[in-house]
């Protein structure tokens, strides 16, 4: 009996009971483990139902006490061509203010608090998203609130005035930040798609803050806040329950702006133009204090990639991951296990550069792959030379080890991001809004695994045939001309001596 007690347990844990059995072999006499399995594949699939008015309802199972539910609308700054620029910025700031049912923002927050809920609204170039995370038991209240916030806002004079003040402050803050990333992103889009679609300003210009009123907002909402341009997405709730709530609160609702015919919907397709936008700015006093950030000049160079609806989107995602990069002091810093090309080829070798980061922006009809770099104003010419060289080297050979590491990193990042319920919600909503369906993570991982080095070379060669888009901010005395940058990027064979001569 002693052998079956504590002593036996110690002997087993120490490995003494099976001294000659390899760790790679199953232990003799131990029953085979039986793992829990899902009842069926449908447990993981995103379910979509289209209501009679055209509204799409999408849900994804994720078990737990809380859920994330939101309304996504196909409306953003790209749709403002016929309107005053800045309407989407206004709508984002006005979200979750007073409505037909709720007298104030405080009342909305108190209602959500009863269900442990929080709310948020985010506007981008092509989508505006109203989202709530709360206890799943309060689903009916949450959907009722979302419907009211999106379709029955009061837009009182007091709220409009507070929004104007908030936007003016945000614009002022945007120009004073040590990190000019949001500003450069606006500039590169404006340069790449001059005066059309995704090139239109995402932030409200100061001169428009006093011109946007309730009438302007209602005129815009009448055209773009229609059921066929909306998706109600939910994660962590039963699909039938979400559909029932949608029918109850979003079917046959008369919006605050009336239900007149839409007549000014902008269906323009993005026209890539390329070009340069330069902003001369004194960056010497951007960050003061005991350890100020040194004066830097920021450059962003971009080339047209592709829409997220195209097959080449996955190779471009792999390419962006391969370039990677970051700040000179990001997580670990250069030379400490960072394997992306912008670390290995740029930040590790040129210690005077403060930043080299790759970004990929993708939309329904176009995309933009760009690299942001920053350095001392005296070294701008060399910095531009190095970045253009990296663009050309993208079309060169990609080693098997490098490619496998990049694909593994991309799949890992995808799966880790999709651990968070709000991220799953946004993924479900955006995919269903664009395609009426959703590619599941394992499908995306399979597509990533299929990418070959020849695919990367093909998409880069295609990309290098386009005119570059350039955004430059800071002291631009030594910035090469746009023609020089364009000529350097058109070096199809990547012969670096020719590239160097262009900049000398």
C-alpha cells in the first residue's frame, strides 16, 4: 500500500519508475489521453444573416460572460468628396452623445455601467465603427443603445460646439506631438491619391469646424447611414439572439434625418497618382525637458500595393512583415535578436537613423506599402538613398530560412491578435462589410503558408513600376528632388552604383 502512496508518486515524478523509457515514447501501461473535441466545424464559422432592409447581422462564437457588439457603417473620409471635409471626424466625436431615448452621454454610460459595459467609436477612411463590450445578458439593451446612437442622435447645438472645441484642440495637439506618425500618414495618402477617395483628409480642417452643422451632418447621414451599408457584428453571443435583437431595434426604424432617397453616394474608385508633399517645419523644440528628443527630419516613401480583396494581398502582408523595422530603441533594440530587414540592413548598420518602419495600408480598391524613416536633417540625403535601396532590394532573392521565419511570425501575430474579443469583433465586422463573408484564421494561415519567394518578387516588380508617393516633414534643405527619388526607384535591376550616382 505504501508503494501506491506518496513514495510511489515521488518515484514516478522523478522518472525512477520507467528508467529505460525515452521521453519521446509513450509510457507503458498508461491509458491513452482523450481530448475534448468540438461537436462540429460550424462552432467556429462566422454566421451571417441579411435582414429584409439589407442590414447584415454577423456573429462569431467565443464563450465567456462578456460579449462585444457593434455597428459598422461603410462611411468614412473617402466619401466626403461632395461634402465639407471633416464630417466623419465630427461624427466620431459626437458618438454616444444624447439621442431620442437618452438625454445625455452620462445617461448612456450609466446604462452601460449596469451591464459592466464600455463603449467606443472609431472613424477611418472607409468605415465608422460604434462598439460596446458588456455582459452578454444585457444584449437587448446594448443593441437598442447602438441603434439609437447611430440612427437617432440629437446633435444639439451644445454638443456641436463642444465637438468643435475638441477637434481644434486635437488638431493643435497633432502638430505638437514628438511622434509625427499620424501627420505623415495623412500626408502620404494625400500624395498617393491626390484629391480623391482615400487621399482626402481624415481630420477636419480648422476652417471647416464652424461650417459643419446639423444640416450638413443630416444631409451626409441620409446618404451613407442606410441599412444596406451597415453590419451589426457580435462576438460572444448566440446568432439567433443577435438577429432577434436586430429585427427588434434596427428593422423599420425611422432615422432622425428622415428616410428620403439617397442621391449623392460617392462610388468613386481610388486613383493612384503618386507625388510629393513637403512640410517645412522647425522640429528643434518638439520635445523639451531634461532629455529632449533631438531635432529630426521625417521621410515616408510609399508605392501602390493592392486591395485586400485581391489574391496578392497575402504576399504583400508577408512582404511588409519581412521589412518590419521600428524605432532605434524598440523592444530590445537593434542587434538584439531583431531579424526583419529594416533592422538588419538599416538600423543595425546606420546608427544615426532613429526610425525605419514599414507600413501596409489596404482598402477595398487599392493599397499603399510605405517606409517611414527619420534622422538628423544633415543626413536626409543619405537616409533617402538607403530607403530607396531597400525598396529595390525587395525584388531580389529571398532566402528560404528568411521566408519561413517571416511567414511563421505573420501567422503568430495574426493568431495572437485574434485572442482578444474586440479584435475578433472588428475582423468579423470589416470582412463581412466588404465581402459578405469572413475568412477564418486557419484559412488565412493556409494562404500565408503557400506564399513563395517568386510571389514576393512578382508583387514587388509590379509595385516598382508605379510612381512613388513621398511625404517629408522637418528641415528639408538636403532632401533630394522628387525626380531623383523616382529615378532611383525605377532602377529595375537594383544596380546600386547607378543609385548612388543619382544622389551624389
